[in-house]
């Protein structure tokens, strides 16, 4: 007869061989989900802020939001960057025409952000140190340029 003690040891080792990778993959997937939520909410906020105010300053406003989010969340091992600069598409008169005469302008602002999520186990399977997540938001805007003061 075989020893039950030996059977228990083998079953325990086989169970650990299955359970440990499942725990590591679950932890990495949780980090990816949190990174995706973080990237989406930052992109939403950057696009909303970029659409509020003069279109010529949209890029700087979005950059401030993204820089603030990157500093606040850098301790979680995620690196947030803005891909390119926000794109401002204006319909109707040009900004140059409106700065001279004043009036309303409408259009859209597009912001794209990218977050690099560090993973421990999935990076071994993927062959890279990071998983890259990208988010893009398109927000409409309306802005009224003030009329210049008469001389």
C-alpha cells in the first residue's frame, strides 16, 4: 500500500502549480482594469477641460490635467502620457477672423492619452514590461470670442 502522506504532498504541489499562476494573472488583470479606468477618466477630464475656453489654449489645458493625473498616480506603477497634442477642429469662421471681429465659434476637441501598465506575470507571457492602453475622446465646444474694444 502507498502512503496517504505522499499522496497529499503530490496533490498539494499540483494544486499550488495551478493556483499560484492563477493568482498572479488575476492580480495583473486587476492592475490592467484599474489602469484602463484611470486612463479613460483622465482622457475624459482632459477633453472636457480642453473644450472649455479659448480653442487656442486647448492643448495646454489638456496637458495640465494629464500632468496632474500622472503625478498623482505615479506611485501605482502606471505611466501616463499624452499621445500627440489635442486636435481642435473649428467649423465656421477662423480664429484669426474672430479675434479681429469677435463672435461665436463651434467645433470639436479630440484628446488621446496613453497609459503604460506594469505587470509582473503577464509581461513574462507577453515579452514586454508594460501593457499599453490608449483612450481617445472627442468633445464638441462652442466659444464666443469677445468683440475688440473700439479705438
